[in-house]
C-alpha cells in the first residue's frame, strides 16, 4: 500500500493593528497555497501564543471557509502586538511551536514591527523555515517605493475623508472648529491624505518640522494663527487635521506634562492613551482668550473607526494580489523577503533591504515635504505665511483681529513663517 506523502504546511499569522484587507490576504494566500499542494493553518493572535509555546490557538484553513472573507474587515485570525524579539527564548519558542505544528513556510501580515519580528525569526531559524512578509498598515509608513501604498491605507483614507467632510459641514453650520487627530505613529501620510483630499482648513504632520523636538506652544501658535487668519477672511469655522505622531516629537518637558505615558511591547508611546486633541483644544482656547477671541473647539480622534472597515475595491484587489504573490513566492522556494507589487509586477524586497543601518530596525517611510504633492497641499491650507506679513493690508487685518499693533503681531508670530518653527530655543 502506497504511503501518502505529507503535504507541506503553510502558517499564516497577523501582527500589529488591524487594517482593511487583512482577510483578503489570508483568503488569497490560503487558496493559492492549497492549490499549490500545501495545507494551511491560521495562527491566532499573531505571535502571542506561539512565543509562549502554546500550539493550541490554531485552525486549519480551507478554501470553502475563506472564499468570501475578502469582502469583510477585521481579521479572522485576530491580531496582537506581542513582540518575540525582546527575548531569544521567545524566538526559540516560536520556532519550536511552528516545528510542532509542522509549519515549514510562514506568511506574516503586519507593519514594521511584525516585519522586524519576521526577519529575526527567519534569521534564528537558520534555513529551517521559509518566511515571507506582507506589509500592512493604515499609516502607509513601511519602506515601499514611492507611490506604492501599504494595504489598508486607501480604505482608511477614504473613510477618513467622509468623516472629515461631515465635520466640515457641521463646523460651517455651527461656526465652530474641529481638531481631528488621526492615527500615524511616526509619519503623517494618513493625516495629510485625509486633510488634502477633504480640503480641510489645515493639516499638521511631524515631517514638516525640520528640527526636533518641538514645543507644544509651537503647535498652539500655528493653530491660533490659522484661527486669526480665518477670522480675518470672515470665517469663524474650520477643521484642523493633526497626525498623532506629533506627540512623539514633543519636547520631553511637554510630554511629561501631559500624563503618565504608557508604552507598548515594542517600546512605542501608546498614542491612543494620550488625549492629544483635548490637550491642544484647551491650550488653543486659552491662547485665543488672550487675544479676546472666543470660539468653540471640538476634539475628535479618528483611527479605530478606520482600521476594521470593509475594504474598498482598491484594497480588495490589491490585497488579493499580495496574498497570491506571498503564497507563490513560498511555493517557488523563496524566503526572507517582503512582498511588493510595482508597476503591476511582483517584486520581493529582501529582508536585509528593509533595515535601517543606523537603527537596526525596519525603515519608516516619511512624507516627503520637499515634494510638489506636499507643496500643493500647503498652498491650499489656511496658515500664516511670509506673504501675510509682507503685505501691509494683510498684516493690518490680522493684527486687528488679534487686537495688536501690526509690529507686535509680526513680532509674536513671525517665527511660524521660517524654516524652524519648533519653538525650541537653539544656540
């Protein structure tokens, strides 16, 4: 009697925060792997259980079970921010768990932290495990070539624009301002993408500050000047979109003053635990009162509303392609790479190429503030500019709103029009 040869087993896990399209990657990768002669198991909650040696949180995936999950948001396998790279024994426990499960090929889905964990796990495996990573984050900050989004970003931006559009109508109707804080731990892609597409009054992102850290007062002054400029044009409403990553570049004395700052397992400040919009609202209201200006400001965080949304058609198609390519890469014997699709072609990016030599961590893609795209965004924002201060009639209107003499207004706000608006005194 012939003995049936055991089929290779592919494991799939998801790390980090949710993003629209995760299920689509899982579905496409599962189908291609099974049709390629493999069995597939889904590993629940990223590295959380297997890094502790627990192999019970898994389930076999079949084509019948996943053939329609690409329509839905969230992750059918859950997700977690568990970090196996903090201890060598956690990496070894992951490898032992995968070996116990019979997994010889692993597909990881996640952002920069999960990519780094996948890289370290593959290195530790020493050739015993094929690993491929699928880049996922609504922050759009993984180091892919310019113009290639991380999956989930387009859906998050689309829904964010719809939310901001409604807030803009409410702001105009009720003569108030909204401070909308969007997700984006280090980079301002999501905030700028939403603000630019929606035509928000202004958007502030970390990348625009040439020198870091910055003082909280600098952000307050940018917003106060925008209020004054808006009022000088006869408008008492507005929507400011703010990247939450601004918190990470605040001067330590301001950060310490906010509250007890918690950090996650990767050492990042838990930005969602800091009510940044409320802090800015109170500070701006206080500063406006010194100029005799009363207004209503509402702070609003958006991010969790975007992460588990059903993917729009762009991300549905994009993620099915990514899932297929990840599975095909493993079937072809590939290893130690991140999936990318460039100009319609699959191009694996070796793990070694995504590391920043200076930090030893995965590179983070920042907004290019020297680009024409960013310059256009700035031209449409209501922000104090050098032109406002150089044209006497503009300056008089602004100063009148603030209740100041023209020279005093210039002295107070001129630093905002320079290249260094950090608000930190420098020798």
